[in-house]
C-alpha cells in the first residue's frame, strides 16, 4: 500500500482526503457523499417531527396514521442516495429505536451515521415500509440494577362520541305578574277605561290579573268615591278587569295620591306586580318584558321637583340623608356617583307613575310607614320643604332601597318608551308625545266600546272629539321642546287650552 493510500484510510468520517491531492472523480464522489448525508439528516429530522406530533395525539388520529408515523422513524427517505446501505441502516434504526423507548420525546436526538469510504458507495435501494409491530419500551434503570422490559400495545383507538348539534338557547320566559291601577268616581274612571282598552289592544298576551282597586266610602272622603255602574260594567265585562275594593286608613280626600299606597292591599300577597297611574297608555306587549321583580324599581321620567331649593335650605345631601337615617336605610349605595354632588339626579328619585315589586304586602307596609312617618314627624332638615303633592315620591325611593331595588336596568327601557306612556294630562299628551303615540291614543279612544262614554267627560270631549288637541299640538316644535313641564303648562294655559 502506498503512502497515499494509507493517508486515505485516515480520512475524516466526512470523506475528505488529507495528504496527497485527490483525483477529480474522488472529489466529486466526496461532495456527493456529503450532500447525501445532509439530505438524509434533514429527512430524518422531518420524519421525527411528524412522528412526535402523531404520538402526542393518539386519541384523535387514526391508528394506521399513528403506526405509520412510528414506522417513519425507522426508515430512510426513499428518494435519497444510500451510502453502504447495510452499514448505514443499522445506526439509523438504532437511533429510531432509542426515540421510541425514551419517556421524554422532546429530548430525542438522532445519531449521525458514519459515512463509509468512497469505495463502499452502492446503488440506491428502494426503502421498504416496516409493518407496525408490538412496541417494546424499556424503563429507566438506576446504577447496578437491570431494567425489565415491558411489552405494551399501542393505544387502542378511542371512539369520540359525536356531539349533538347545539340548539339555540331559548330566551328566558318572562316572569308572570299582575297589573293594578286605582280608579274612582271622576276623571280617574274615564282614564281607567282608556288604560284598559290600550292593555287589551296592545298586550293581548298578558295573562296576569288586571286589578282595578276602588276606594270605598269612609270618613276620609267627602263623597262616594266608587266607580259608576256603567263604567264598572265596561271594565269588568269588556276588558276583564277585577274590581277590588279597599278602605282608606291614612289617606283619602286630603291626599288622594295616597291611594296608590293603600290600594296595594287589594293585590294578592307574594305575587309580582306593576302599579300604573290611570293616566297611562299601554303601547306594546308588556308581557314580554324581562323584569326582575326581586329588585323593585320605578319610573325615571321625572324632573327635579323635590326637594325644593330654598334660601336657607341645607342642600340635597343633608335632606335625603336625613330621611334614610330616620328609617335606618343605607344612604351611600343609593347615590349615582356619575352625577356631581348637590345635583338632584345624584340622589334616588322617581316618578310614582309606575313601580314594580315582588310582594305588594311588604311594599305597602314600608310605603305606608315611611309616608306617614315623613308626614307626621319629618326630620328637621325638611322643616321648610313642601310635602304636598310630593309625599309619595319622597317616600318611594326609601321603600325601593329598603327592598333591595334601585334605578331601572335595560330590561325596563320600554317603560316610558315603546311599551308605556305616562301622559299625565290630555293637553300634555298632545304637547309632548310623538305622532305615533298620539295616533295610538286616538285610535283607542275612538273605539266604539268606549267612545260614547268618553264623550261625557269634558277633557276627552274637547281634546279629542272637538279637536282642541290639534291646537295644542300646533303650539310646540317637537324638535325644540320647552325645558320642563312647567313651561308646557304655562303656554297651554296662556292659550286657554288647559283642561284636565
């Protein structure tokens, strides 16, 4: 053997000869050999990543795919040249087997196969796919102890039950509730007819009790307050109202607004309820409203009418806090902190035109106690404050706060909106409300069931049937309304059109 040949035998594993210059053919063969090794390593790494992903998801892949992924680790890429196939396959398979036995796939590594000298290069052989066999795993051993091989079978395919198609969640069924208004001889009984007709027309699906509370003759009234027989018959027979009597104990002729307090005794105890003033229109199906009756609330269509600012008054905070303190009700939780201090909307204040609750008996007990307590023994902060006609609206926030309620949430947006309208008086209805509400009102009052009866009351006759409502409507620009209700009243009265 020449010196040159001996040097070739000490060539590096990569096949680069050292010593004498190699022939051109030998250099080309060495380059091809290095390329083949690099390609083989890239193919092995790719196969390794694919196999690891397949082994990490045994429950979602088909068993054949998982077995094929494991087999891929044990065979070279078929389209790559193989160097000394018999010698080169052995270390590659050993590396793949080592990958299968380790318990930490992230630490797997492939050994680089040593490359034989150029003389060992043989033509490429087609790769054969190994059949999936029983997998043998060798647990880790400690020094001095032999490991026991445990044969395990691949994970059996897990049947994943198909999830049924999800059905759209049905909207929560609105809570049932009763409705109550108070009607008596005079204006209220005519307004009660309009309320009942609007409820029947616009909320035909309402299934609760429609209760018309009627005060009875007593020392609290100067005359008989009961509803006329004609209107009583229409309310009961045409509109299904239950006319329930009640007796005044604390209010009456001197403060008729107190009727809404004492009339709560006419409602079934422990049942959800909504109270409405009779001067209210039902414009939509209120039976569909998602009302949380466990959290009482009331109308926010109000102005800063009370307390009245006086020269020597103590301010909003002092007045309201004195009332909450009087009845041991927490004051701070009732504040709307988005409003500035000493601004009337910062304090809990409602229009008593409608309010809700879950138990009329409890509501009445607190309402009566607070209203009578304020009337008979007001805190000294109220010494110069008028309580007539605001007493019910002064006591109402205290009742609602005591029962865990507060300002109405989004579910009540339709009240004083698309579902109800508290018009207060007929001139104000024409002056303030939109065209759709006025049209709905006129369609109701001109119904044959109540038309002739309503004509007997001057306010309905003049505003509706003599078209004075249209004259009131022409007085105001709905795009530039007066700042408050008092301005409306003044203008209407100045034109001689005010009537109630």
